[in-house]
């Protein structure tokens, strides 16, 4: 009965490859997010979708493309991976845009070699 | 840019002691939230305090908010080894359209 689940948990790949991370929430929330946490634990928002519509798109390289097939799913595709993309990527969801708490998945640790 | 900054960066205490973490932010807010992150896991929401509230309690947690000083504090009373984690404050930023996290405080509770 996991609320926000993301796969895979670990992803090790080489520079230049393309990879995807999947996220699903079963909380019935309207808004989903992707956050990136760097090695110093600094957490930064990347994207936010509300009912399948993109509402936040931070300054992220266009190699990163989110896709929301329905409001329960938000996937992240990354093209031409670079060393600097190595981080932990967290999916999260909330009932509304900002005023309710975020529910996080357990993260995907991406290592680019 | 970061909105919130936690202080201290790291805190080590004995089990049973109280732990206080502080958060300062830069712009006006609608609400401020505190989260906990255990090693290798996602963040877990602890408390949300609205800008018109000054104090909020949840079990052993007490959060205060001083909007005039743009600061908040999280107090954990009677700490336990299981409280060992990173603690983050988050605010909804200048335009209230996204949650922005601070750098976190690493709390270690020694048994």
C-alpha cells in the first residue's frame, strides 16, 4: 500500500545514455513533483504537474523531460546523461499545489559513470 | 535560490535531551513546513504552520514561527535514537507556487 512509489531505486549508467524514472501515487492527489537532491542534501524542485498539466518548470536542461500520462503517474526521462546528473531524484505528490504537505517516494539514486 | 537555511548544520545530543533546530527564510510566506529524512529514504512531513500561527505542537514536536524575524524553530523533546535523521524546513516562497527547501540539519541522537 505504498503511497508514492518510484522505480528503479538505483540506476547506474554511462555518460551519453538515455534513462527513465517512473513514479506512481495512489493517494488520489492532483499535483506531482520531481525534486533533485545533490550530494550535499540540497533539495531542488525540477518540475510540477497538476492534473497532467505542467505548472512548474525550473531552470532544468531540456535533456530532462517529464511526462504525465494521467494524474497518478509522473515519469522523468533524461537524455544524453552527464556526470553532473548524478544525484538522488525524488518524486512527490500533494493534494493541492502548495498549501498541503508533500508525500515523497523513497528516491532513485542515479549514478552516471 | 534557497529560501530557507537551517541552523545548525549538524547537531549531536544524548538520548533524552531536547534538540532545537532553527530555520531562517528570505521572503514572505503563506506557510512553513518541517520534514524529516532518514538515511536512504524520502522526506516525511512533520508539521505545517501557517503564517498567522505562532506555535504548533505534534507529540514531542513543537514548532514556532516568527514572521517578523522570518524564522522558525523545531524543538524535539525527550529525543530518542530513532530521531536520528536530517530535518528540513520548507517554505512556499515569494509567489506561493512551489515549496522550497533549506539545506537541512543533521541530527544524531546517541543512545
